[in-house]
C-alpha cells in the first residue's frame, strides 16, 4: 500500500511539474503593459458597462465617444475630436517616431436590440437599441490596449507611436471610410483590429464588399378609390423594382448577397403614395462583381420607374471594400493570442452561459470554444458573409483582425443573447484579453522593425502596384442622420 501511495505521489508530483513548466512556457511577460491590464479589471468593467448602458446608434455616439476620449486624455494621450467631418470620430496619439501602430475602436449600437444581462429575452426599453455586436467591449478593449501600450512605451522610454482611432457608425454608416478618404490613416505603419465573437481566432476571411443604396420613388398622389387613374404610385415603383431584383437573384454568383427593406411605403391605403423608399444592401466578395450587381439593380430601379410612370433617384449611403489580409501580421497575432488564451468562466458566468446554450438547444460542450484558441486557418475564398468598413482601412494600411469570445458560443450575430453577454463580466474578460493581444503584438512590432517591413512588403504585393483607392461611396459627406427617424 505504501509503495502504491509513493508511486501515486511521485506521479502526482511529476504531473504537477509538467503542468508548471507548461504554465511557465505559456505565461505572459512581466512588463508594464501586462501589469497594467492585470490590475485594471474594475476600470474597464465600468467603462464598457457605461457604454453598454447607454447604447447609441451610428454617428450619434456622443456620450460613448466622450467617455473613451476622456479616459485616453486622463492617461496622457493627445486627442483630436471631430475628424473627417464626423462629430463622434476621434484620433488619440501617444509617443513619437516610428513605427506608428494604430488600433481601431468602435462603439455604435444597433436599433431594436434592447436587452437586460439575463439569459432570457427581456428588453430594458421596448424597441430600444442594444449592443448586439458588442461594440461597447470593442471600444473599451481597444482603449485598454492603447493605454497598456502607452505604459510600456513610457516605462521603457521606447521610440514609437500608438494611435487609437475612434471610428463611429460601423453598422451601416461606414465611419472608417470617411477617415480613410480624408487621409486620417496616412503615416500609419500597421493597424491592429479585433471584434467581439463567439470564439478566439485570427480572422482570415475576406468578407464582402458592399454598397448600401437608398432608391427613392416619386409619383403623383390621388384618392385611391375616387380617382386612382389620376395617381401614379411610388409604392408600385418600389414593388416592381423588388420583384425584378428577386428574379435576377437566380443569375448572380452564389457568393453575392442582396437584401432590402421598404423604408417608406406611403401613409394611408386610401391615398396613392407619391413618395416611397427602399433601402438595399448589395454585397460580393469581389468589388468588380459588386460593381456589375449595383449596375443591374440600378437598371431594375429605372425599369420599374418607367413601367409605373414614376421617377427614381439613387443615393449611395455607404460602401465598404472587402478585407485585404496580411499573413505575416496574422501569424504574429496568432502567436500572441495563444499566449493570452481564451475566456475562462467562473461559476456564476458558467451558469449564465449554460442557460443561453440550453435556450439554443445546443450541447454544453460548445462552451469549450470560449476558453480555447482556434488554430490559424488557411485563407479561402468566402462564399458570402458579412461586410465591415475595416475593409477600406486594410487596402490602405497593413491590417490584421482577430476575435475574442465576448459572446456565448452558439449565439447568432446581432442577437439579444449577444447584448446580454456583452454587458457582463464575460465581456470584460474578453476585452482585456484583446487588449493583452494588442499590447504583446505592438511590443513585438516596436522591438523588431523587420516584422513591420515584412508586413508592408506583403501588403504592397497583395494589393498590386497599380492600386488606386476610390471610396465606394464617392464624394458624398457622412450620412450623419441615417439612424435618425
């Protein structure tokens, strides 16, 4: 018995030694950035929940932008507000010289997604807004990363600049596009980006290029019963256009996406509508295909107007490029994401997560993806999918993006489940992980200029020597009222 106990003890000690060695191997460095983040949970828990509690829509994020700017000023950053003609856009800068590392921050919410931090559907304000894309954690996490990098630059008296770009209205307004168009990113060597997700992984998909276009039809009002022959229905124009677009879906590439809502269809059934508007999102992973789709949809609008004897105008509200990835930067961030690891739930958080998973009729095992880090995948052509204004940035500065598990695995994008999770300590843990990845990656880039040079060389090769940036939204000013009803 003693012999068996001794053997068991020896095995236990050996196992503990292996675990200790592995933990030491994977442990984070003891530097000013990591120490700062390790001691700042309460600070960023408060900041992200402040933004979560006051969800503001695109270009209207006054209090959210002010909160982030105030925190950056308090931590020694010089802040320029109202850049590119957008009141809620800003750039915060610390340091001097090269390399110049940029971090993106978003903070806009989504309409109609008000939700409490409970594992069942419960709106805080019926019909109100909510952070269904987790941009409350996005903004706070990016700011945390920038401040942590500042701490390292200051303590080490290292040469280099960190810039935090406050970019409003990612959800449809395309704030970053206006910043790119106005040269706000000029002189930046590398952009680090992240986004809340259901797992921890470096992004490798291209996403889709998109144009968001409002088609407005105008006709002639008349009494719908008394003298309808005198009227020309703008709503007929909208419906005829939608019918033709739905027919053309059969003949477009499978990776394309076209979706719409009728934003205004008239005021009363007994009045022939003289005004109607339909809002379209047209997407493709390839910009040349997107251009042809936009032209085709425009022809459907013109044909609908002719056939209904109405008039139509098109207004491009926004448009984004597809993402241009950078493998060298992806490898760097993957290495640091693995060092940081995933999100580990405490007992209360796990109970919350299990309730969400149960409501989605999924297995508990899916929660493992929150605490683990996915391997770096090979890039592959995307078959449809989402769009982001980070795409325009990525065609102008070498850019890398990754996800951190703010949301409960299995949750759908833009869902009440996401709003609920983002406003909890789960969201705070994830955003601090993102900040740690930013800090470690920026420090690597500051210490090793060769990494920056390699990323730039790959960037130039991928986009091509003849590339010239032209914004897909043309010269229009920011649609600052696109969320105003």
